[in-house]
C-alpha cells in the first residue's frame, strides 16, 4: 500500500456567519472554494490537469452550495476540466472525511494527486441547513428507534450526565479565546491563511473576524443558556420536544443547561483545502512533502447524545496507527461545544497543553464542512513550528459519529 503525503494546506480566514454583517457573507460558496483551490495551484506550481479528484465536504448541499460544490469551485478556480470533483456530507465531520477519502484513494494506488477540503457558508445556507434527522417528523420509525435531539441540547445533556459544571466549560472557552488571540498576534496561522478577494479584485477578508479576545469568565457568566427554551419547543402537532427525545433514552435525566453563545462554536463562513500526492508523483514533480497520513478511522456512538464519538474514534485511530496516546504531540478536537473538548481531555487524561494549543471553534468559529480540513492544516503548521512529529485530529458529527486522522510530519 502506498503512502499518502500532504504537500500543502491552506484556508481562508473565517468570517462572521451573519448576512449583512460578515465580510464573506456576500460571497458565492463556489468563489470561496475556488479561493483555496487557486491558492494550492499557485503555491505549488500545480498542473491542474494532473489532479485526479477534488473531494470537498459541505454539510448543507442546497441552493448555491448544491450541485457538487467541489467541481464547480474547481472550474471557477480555472482548473483544467480534466480535474474531477465530488462533494460529501458527514455533517460536522465532513472536512476530515474529505481528506481521509483523498488519502485513501492515493494509498490504495488508484490515484496520484488528490485534493481534500471543504466549504460552508453559515451566513446563508449553512445555518438553515437541510431537513435534519433531529427535526424530521416524517420518519417517526427512525425517531422511535433513535431519538436525535438538537446538538445544543445534547451538549447540555452530556454535561449533566458527566457532572461537568458551567464554570469548567466557561474556563475552557476563555482559554480558547486566549490561545487564539496569542496565535493570531504571533502569526501562527499565517502559513496557511490566504486572503479572500471579491470578483472585482477588492479585498473581502484577510484576517480572522470572529474572535473576541477580551472574553472573561465574568462576561460569560452574564450570558443566558442558549438551549433551555429550545429543549421545550414543540417539534410537531403532538407536542414532542427535544427534552422528551432525550428522556426517552434517559428517563431520569434532569438536564442542566450550561451552554451558551460564548462556550459553543462560532457561526462563521470559511473554506480550506489540502493537496495530497503519492510518493512517486511527488518525487517525479519535485514536491516536498510536509507530512504523511499515518492512520484514519471512523466511529459511531449514541445518536441521542450525538457528541460522544470523538473519544472512541481517537482510540480506534491510535490502534490503527500502532501508537499510544503518549506518542501524540498535539491534539485537535473541534470545540463544537465546550463539553466535547472538556470530556475528550478528561476521558483520555490528556495534558491540556497539547490540546487545541492555538484555540478552537469557540474562539475562531466552525464553518461546518470546512472545519475538519482547517484543523488538519492547523495541527500540521504547529507540528512544524514546534519541531514535533504526530498530530491527531477528530471531531463530533451529527448522528453520533466521529472521523479521525493521525498525521506524521516528514
């Protein structure tokens, strides 16, 4: 089996995901995707006719984000028409899965040059989303078999079950903001960051738009829980609520609502892409590898709690790589909600100084289909900056899933 080498990684800044407010909110998703694809081609003097496939993650494939965003973005970027594209959806995990599939196609020997990445415009199509399993009342059979509440209600339910209080979650959120501010000020993201220009050539955004570096425990304490009212909102004529769906599986659970806008992931727009190649292709074309994909894994867990698969996914990918937790230098666990990262750290007994060292989605935002690809690029940059070897990236996804990947710096 061949290795899959990561040649390069780039991403856009993340813009606030609100129409009329965010700097990227007026951009077409295909243009945002084209921005990172064009950057990969220019940075690596790429013959785009050699690109076997482009695999993009986009969770809400509707409207302008429909019609195979990967292919349309490649055409918009000026790629040769022979470079194909496909777009997939594993909810929040889409951006890891796109890279994993790109790597697998190379490792199998079927392809030589593949791009994995993702794009999500949360300001428009991303927030509205497609009809989701946790609000779909048309398939009551599935709801009866696997009740699936809203993710925010799941986060509060997990925190209640685990006995993790709001102060611990808010502390993690403040630290995420502090680390992100330090990383931005120190230029730690500069290697991967590419500016977004409007079609007329004017600059749309060249820096992170979402972070709130002045966040404190005191300011977070003033925020009201975001999902308490949502938990009791009737979903259908029968009056079914998200709280009732949780209680079908956990009948005695009295959910404590501890998540809010400050300790949940930010709503943003963004795109990212990674260039992967076989060793033979890279050597023949003078490409210098930055890392190899050491192992990949997928894991499912409870759809009702929805957010608990990252820990078993991490253990699974470690076993596939033949590594121990102590071998991993840096971890990236998406901060979909503070409890996801906090539970990940506690369950695996991790040194907090090795996890999300440059902040996470609570500070920087979570453009659903792109986030996984962003995190892989982030950990690669940091491995290089610190002269370290192994990075593990994983994240929760709706439906109770988590993809994972381990990369090894070359």
